[in-house]
C-alpha cells in the first residue's frame, strides 16, 4: 500500500475515481426534478406489476 501525506488547512477526502464518478452521476440525476419524477413513477409502476417483457416492449414501438 502506498502512503500519502497531505498537509491541508481543511479536512479532505480521498476516494477511488470510480466511486467519485458514480457520485457525480447520482448528483446529476438527483438534480433534475423531471428525472427524479420519472424514476419514482417507474418504481411505483414496477411495484404495481405494470411491467412488460423487453421483447413485447420493442414490438409495441
């Protein structure tokens, strides 16, 4: 394991780049009210069993 010493005036956090990218994506999604509404609606419909198989979805289009 590599050691790293950082002197800073304020607390800092180091996280793997993959986790940082996931966090940025989540923030972007949650920052868009329409996207949040769509996700909530989709989760509600899923819970109510309002789903179709992927093949049927493509046939309907």
